[in-house]
C-alpha cells in the first residue's frame, strides 16, 4: 500500500491554516507558518486556486478559502459555462459527424440537455436546450451513470421505465452496460429510447478527471450504426475526440 | 499532400487567437492568449502592441503543434483584427510610440468636437462614409502627433509608421525593421476616416483635414492578396488575406450577396449588411464601409451599425461589480427571475454608437426599486444587448428599404440562449447561428484560402454554411412595444451627461485643450 502523498498533506495544512483566524494570509506568511519553501507554498496555492479551493485577493495578493469549498456538494461547473466552453467543439463534432449534437448534465434523476447543435442538413429542427432525457435509456445518460456510482445506485433502486423493447429495464442489465461503458470510454444507445434512433456519447471531464457532463450525437440508427446494429467506430472516435477537446479546455489532463 | 490547412489569426480586443481549418472548414486547433487592458484614465483604453506581438509569437507555433503539422502544411494565413485601434512605431527599431490607442478610447473627444467646427468637416462623411467620431483612427493619430514631442517631424520623414493591428502584425511577421511589409487592406483602411470610398486610396483632402502625413501610412491593398511571406515566428507561410474583424465575420457568414446581414456579439456588437457594388450613404446613423475586395474584382460595400458595449457590459458585471464569477453565469443569474422587474441598463460607457452617435452620453441604471435583485440586473444587462440590436436593425431597414427576414448571429455571446431568445423576441424575426461560431477567424481563413486557390469560389464556401441553432420570436407584440418604449426613455436619460468642458477630469498632458 502506498504511503501518504506529501503535497496533499501540505495542501490540507494550508487549508486548515486559512480556515483559522482572519483567514487572509500572504504566501510568505503561509510558507513561514508551515516551514515550507516559498516556491513550494506558492505552487500548492496556485493549484488550490486553480480548483477554486483558495482565492487570491487582487489588491493585497493575500489568499483565503475559496467559495468552491463551501459548495463542495453542489455542481461547481455552471451549465452555461459548460456550454460556452464546449461551443466550438460541439460545432466541430456536428460538422464532422453530420449529426445533431447534445451536451447533457445530470438533473434530478434525468439528463438535462444544456446544449444542442442542429444536424447540419438545414432541415427544420427545434432547439432542445432545457429538455430532460432518461438517464438509463440514452447514451448521454449512460455516460453520466457510468462515472457516478451514487447516481447509478439511485437510478437502479427506482423502476427503470421502458421506452422501447430494447430499453434496459433490469438493474443487472444496466450494471453490465455501465461496466462496458467504463471499459470502452464511451456509451451508445441503439433504439433504447426512441425506435429508429441511436446515440453515441462520451464523458466531459474537468480538472482531476471529474466527469461534469456528456457530449454525444444522436440520429437515425441506419446512419449511426453498422452491421448488426453496432455503433459506427469512426463516429464514436469523433465523439471521443470532441469530448477530449472540451475536457482539455476545462483543465482535465490528457 | 501538402497544404492541407489554412491558418487564421484573429487579433481581437481582449485576446489573440490562432485557428487552423481543414479543407472542409472544420476547426482543427485553437490557441488563444488574452492581453492586458490598460485604463490609465477614465475614457482611456490602451493595449501594449508588443505584448500582442509576443502573444502571436507564442500561439502560432502552439496551434501548429496541437494540430501536429508544420508550416509546409499551411496553404495560407489570413488575418482578422480589431479595427480602428491605432499603433505608431519606429520603422528602424520596431518600438511602438507608447501604447496602442484602442477603438473604445474617447480621449479624442475634445479634438473631434474642435475638428467638427472647422471648414471641411461636413465633407468628411461624404468622402469616407464615416461620421467624425472618436471611434475611428485618424483623430487618434492626430492626438499622438500633437502630444508627443518631435513625433510629427519623424512621421513626416517616414521614420514613424502608422498601422491598425493587422498592419503592425504583418510588418512584424514579414521581417519588422528588416524589410517588413507596411500594408493594410481596404476594409481596415475604410475605418480610419482617411480613405476615399470611391478611389479606395488615401484622400489628400482628408489627410490635410486631420493633419496626418502620408509618409507614415501603409499601402492599401485588396482584402485578398498575397501581402508577403512570414519571415518570423514560423517562417514560410503566405499571408494571403486581411480583413477587419467584422468584415471577416460577414465573409465567414457567407453574406456575399446584397441584403445579407449578420451580427457578431462580442465585446461590442456589430451588425453589417452587404449592399453590393455601390456604397449606400445612411440617413439613420449607420456607417458606410467596404465589405471586402477580392483581388482585382470591384469592391463590395456594406452598411454597418456598431454597438460599443455588449459583452463588455457582462465583463463589467463580472469584474467591476463581482456579481458573477464568469461571463456565462450571467444567464444562470438572469434565469433566477422571470423579467427585468422594471429595471433598464443603458451601457453608454464611452458614449453611444449607432444609431445615436452621442459621445457625451454616459451609462445609466434606471427603474431601481427595493424589489430589484441582482437577477433583475443580470436580465437588464442581457436585454441591453437585445434592444441595442433592435435599434440598429430598425435603422438598417430604413436605410436599405428592406425588412430583414432573419438575422445570422455569431460570436461568444451566442452561447447565451436567454439572450438569443430575447434578440429574436425584440426583432420579431428568427435568429440563426451557423455551425461555425468562429466566423471572424473563418472569414479570414476563407479569404486567404480563396486567394491561393485552396477553395475555388464563393459558392463552394456558401455550401459550408449550416444552421446550428435557431431561435423563434415568442414575445407578444404589445409587450414588445411597451418594453421598447421603456428602453428608449432610458436611452434619452443618458444624453448630455458629459459637459463639453470641465465635465471630465482635466488633462494636464493636453496643452491643446483650450476651447
């Protein structure tokens, strides 16, 4: 078993220090208090600042605990920011795949569509931003479930509604499907939500690898799937590339 | 196969980006760096041209690296740039004369008023299509010449050069002091107040009127034209097109035919309509400008309605008031309430641009009651952009005699669904976003690609345009009219706030400030 990670211990000490007294300290004061080299303290502070756990006062340069610490439990990435950061890559995915693109985040047991790019064929389509989709029956939802054990457990405790004859309606079937998603790094639904339609999706990660949403394409099953209703590997590659590009923009490691 | 990509540099007001596109106009890599905004005094806005050049030096190699390609894979480079921002530099050393004066800078307010009373002032708009305003470059050049000892003599000898950002970057990219090309294009030159719209060359009368020596001015070229080959940063790339950023966006939205219009929502917002081969002079406060000129073909003209403050109002809400942590959060905050609660914000931070052209107007928040929360303020911030769009569209419809059937939009703010719905509501026409939100970069890339034969013709480019999103009007007509009337009353309250003299802080560095 590996030993404790020193820099995490030091980061914890910095947070405890900032949680005391006035709560505003300069990098020199922090380094002196913990007997750290100033450069070391600065590096840790910059990292903590990057994840929102500490904030730096612009005028004085002093550090304090960040607002993100107070909202650790709630979603810290604003969905409108996610859309804004993903805009270019979602467009590029729609252009490459020729299919409609949607980005989803979890909301109260469903997938909330936070961004939608039309299929690039100039047919009449309606913006679906704000729509709710079932978690267990869509590629977007399966991605969100695959990387959130708690959410997956909650969904599996409730009844799994059947939308088509292909919808996964039993907990063991869903569990197997989610394990397969984690293995592959992407998810698909083939006529599991709407007859004749399929979807392919991949996770959007922020710094540290945390999954904050899913991006995917959806469309006619004959376009998205090849022989024996297997999702097209090239399209899945485009989806994963787009997901990685957005993740990179959000600060996830490559 | 070589030459698989076209590179665009978009030198914008807040950042510089380098984007690579493939043959199907798809984004391959994007690298961006912000630069610092300097506000030395109220109304003064400056950039460090050296910082911007250094940013280009960093982002261009990185964009190539991210795409996994090198200069030999790049067919051409197109540059789009923030317009009117003025930089002067020493031809022999490449050192800028102080900071660049940004298009939002209003320090030339007094000078412009004074020029407006001189003989010849009424001729300016007829010759160049623009009203006499602090917005454009010529008064800034004049201000710098007036306020820097010895500069006028150096400029007259051609030792000091003038440029907008594309000129500065091309000069540096093609060698700088060591034989750099000193060029601009018709679209950028059309924003100086110094170019004659008919001849597309510097106008001797206008040069005399503003007191700008011709020796310091760049050569005016068509928008697509091989301006030179890069010798610095990444050597060996042909610089094949230059367009002012808004002209580039018009081009990127494929508004190639008369009557086609787009609005780009960024720091400011800019509505341009292609008017074809003849310039249309506006009776409603719009600008007449060159849309583009492709090589030896005749120039195409456009009507433009610039709005000074839209995205920068959101930035102010974030940085000045600290009510949100990042710009997209404005939508989250605005959605916490159902309407504006009777509150209106008119962001006349540096006066009002089209269609009013009131440089003395200043911003206002009106309708405050104890009921108003930050959510209502956030709504009012977004609605200000919607109403300002409506005013410009009304002016454009009146000038062109056509009622716009829809509006093509682009720019970062199109990610804001609440705002885009509001724009559709107040214009009462569908609002459409193309699949390429980066139309400024795309337009520069299109022009560069056309110039070198990477793309064959305009029709081919048109086929790349696809609708990515559409918002349909939903607001009842009565509500729209009532809200519009409220907005216009709010706008009237901003007029006349700055007094001609002593209204602003005195400027000790301005000895010419005497009337």
